[in-house]
């Protein structure tokens, strides 16, 4: 456990959550035609918006993995794997499974996205 960086994990989680929130907020002006509560609820049921939100979540997982690996020092991939596990557990707890494909694909994308980000973050620069 000594090579697990709590600081790296916390910063990576905060970065990923902030990116998810910003991406979600950005979806409203990108896709909405009106700004009523009913219109926003209908907007979130559209496939193109769901795909956009999944893409934003995947990118935030990738960036979170990158940040986690950069800050981890020792064992960057181990720290990123812990970050990925936290993301999967959190996603399972928050999953609405409506539609089920969105949650399943979104959860399946977390681990590879985090690991790609972590591999990029753990590279040594010349």
C-alpha cells in the first residue's frame, strides 16, 4: 500500500468529476432548443446526447488516468487501476440502466480509457 498515492487519486477524481460536470453543462447549449425543465429532460433521452455524454465521460476517464499516473510517482499504473476501479464502482452505483446499453458501454469504456491515459502519463520524457 505504500506505493498508492492518495493525493494522486483524489486529484484525479476531482479532475474527472469537474470535466464530467463541464461536459454535461455544455451539452445543454449544444443540443437544447429551449431551456425548460421538460425540454432538458427530453434532451437527455436523445441518443445523440447520450453518445455525447458517454464520449465526455470517456475523455474525463482518460484525463483522470493521465493525471493519476503523473502524480503517482511510484507505481503509476497501479494507482490508475485503483482510479479505474473507483470509476467502475461509482458508475455501477449511479447507473440507471435506462437505456441499459448506455450504462454497460460507459462502464466498459472506463478501464481502457483510464489505462490509456495512465500509459501516456507514465511515459518518461527525454
